[in-house]
C-alpha cells in the first residue's frame, strides 16, 4: 500500500510532499503555484554503462517510453541541450498513490518493449539520428567524447586527437551491436523509471512546511573514473573552439559542505567576478569562462570556455596555473559575497516556471540525491560563511583537471 499523502506545502516547486523509491521506480511530487499538474518521466540506465548506451537510450528507450505514456495526457518532449531527455505529460488530475502503483507496470512494459526489439533499418537510422543530435553542438560533442573516453575503453582514442565523424561512427556501430542483444541489455537500459510531478496547492499551507530545509542534510555524490587529462576532437561543423574543463568535487558529506565548495570554486574559478575570470579578461585580454556547471550526476565541476582558436593553449595554461596556485586565487570576504550572489541566482533561475523547476528536480532525483536537496542547498548558500568557503578552497584546487577541446577542422588542417 502507498503511504498517506502529507498536507500540501509552500507552492514554490522546492518542497516535496510525496517521495517513494524501491530501486526500480522513483516518485516525487512537488507543490507549485501552477493551476494544472505536470509530470516528467525519465528512464535511467545503470551507472557506468558504455557510452554507446546513451545513443541506444535516445534511439530505442525513449520512443518506447513515449508510446507507453500515450494515455497519460498531452505529451511533450523534455529537451536538454538540444536532445530529448524524457517525456513531459500534462495531466488533468494527479493521484500520487495511483501513479506509484502504475509506475511498476509502466517500467515493466517499457523494459519488455526494449527487450522485444528486433534490429532493422529503422532502428539503425534512429541510432544515426541520435548520434547526430548528441553531437549537433560542440557542448554535446565534447560531453559524448568525454563519456566515451571515460567509460568505454574500446571507444577511447589512442591518439591525442580524433575526428568527430570517427567518434560518432564508432559509437553508432557499438550501439547497433547492443541492439542486436536487446533482450540481454534491456534491464540495464531500463534500470529505473523516474517520475517527478508538480501539482497545484489547493489551499494556503497551515503552519510550517512538513519538510523544512536542512543545511546539514547528508548527501553522497558519485565519483567516477577521471577522463583523459587532455582530449581533442576535430569537428568540421565547428566555427569556434569549445573547451570543457572538468574537475571532481572534493569529498563532501553535507549540503553545507557542498555550498562552501561551490562558493570557493566560484570565487576562484567561476564566470563573472572570479580571480581567474579577472586574469583571463583583464590581465591578458583573452576569453572568459562563460559558465561553470555543477554536474551532480558525475560529482564534477564543468567549466566552459569559448576562446579564439589561437588562444586555446594560452587559456589552458592560465587555467592550470591558477589551479596549481602558481597564480594567486584569493578567496576573500568580498569575492565570497559576489560568489554567493552568482551561485544563488543561478540556482534560482533553474526554479523558474514549473517545467523548468520540474526538470531541475528530475535531474536531482535521477542522481539519487535527497528530495530536500535543492531547498537545503539554497539555505546552505545563505548560511555558509566566508571562512568556510576559504577553508574549502585548497581541497577544490587539489583535484585534477581534465580538458576536452573541440577544434574547427580548418585549424587542424592548417596545423
């Protein structure tokens, strides 16, 4: 039997009033101010799967999920960096207990449909389309190449450079081989069904919310094998260089410790106002790091830059110099307060309209983090002190860097 549903709480998309997980299905319901309920559905494969499984997820698993969700209501794709990541269902009503019960049958049906797949030309073409979509942007290409180098020994490049077409062709062929044994791989491809729902508050909350923020909330972030120290991909479609700099987060056990690490990283290495940003833009008139993502699925920071192609090596030298403390990267009260504003604003932007907030909570849920993670992180970002952030800075800088660079083909040819 499903547990009774707790009273509704603040309609801000951060408080979860229903949460269940049995390892194969996960359901969380958040309260929002929107008038109609909304549901995001995603399928999560087993951790450390080969990179080719990402293509098979897009080409095979998601279409089967879409087919079996047709009776839920109006469906729309959940798009993440240009690719479809899941299914969004606009519901007329939402019963969490019934949704939990139905989730078991839905996951089993999707898993069966994947297992019964017979490889044909349509599936082969779908894999090709999935590969083209995953590599349609420099961001996606670099992410897929990093995943291949990290998780697939056979797909990892033997040389420092490889061509984008070689990478996508190799992974597409690997995905076809996985599809040949769909019945064998189906349980790994459809390991968990993740349902993240938003439903309207039907009345103002009475008293404190049933689940309050907890800056001391215990968390466990994954830690995967690092990708190569430097990986270069030559791409004929690229017009500009694209740099992804990955660095594992130091070990943290609570949301407050994570907040200190996020502020230390932003103060030293993040976009807009960090010591590294000042060095690149003002001292050397080079590009700036235009974003710094917290990838909780891999327990990493991902710094993004778009330098002029001729400046790539110079930018990376400066980043590594800052990272190894050969350049001063001070974490002071002033830089921490600026970092607090930037990190908090970035998180709040991900909690905008209900679909965006739901996508954020779904990402957290897929990563296995607690339902109170987002609201507790917001509280921790307010509470953590400059001294805590400064104390976290050495651990941040002690983690190794891994760089993935996408270069325009003409640069490679000229070199």
